[in-house]
């Protein structure tokens, strides 16, 4: 709905799985848990500024750019474990659809 919790102090109800619903003193950590909040107290989500989106784009570029071949991939690279992209580590040429081509000019891809 594009809303944030706003002035809601807490959930009106908590949806839990069947196991945790029978034991209310237990904490439910399953992915089936959901919080029901009041819609009339909710506020619209904040829209990030252009500077915030630029900072996020730079952070994602750092995570998806290989330091060896300088290719920016469409996915995050395992830089802590391997240190470079898989084609550089294994010694083969990457598939052209997996990285951003250099021939395209840099365009404004931010949402704001």
C-alpha cells in the first residue's frame, strides 16, 4: 500500500504459525509471522532523495564491479571469498549477458 507504520505503537495482532499459536509464550521466528497494523495511523513512505539514491547506486557498483577486469555485473560478486569475478578466477570469458556492456553510455538510472 506504500505506507510506513507511522504513529502505530505496536501491532494490533500478530499472525503466527500453527505451532507458535498454541504456545503464546514462545517467540515465533518463522517466516509465516506477520504484524497487523492500523491503516488509519499509517503514513506514506518517505521518498529517498537523489543524493541517497546516488549513494546506494555507488555502493551497489562497488559490490558488483570486479577489481581485476573492471566489469560491472548485474549481480553482487563474492569479493570477500574469491576477490574477483568467477571468469577471472576460473580463467574463461564471461557471457555478454551477465555484465553491463562498456559500449553503452552511462545514463541516469535513478528512480527520483
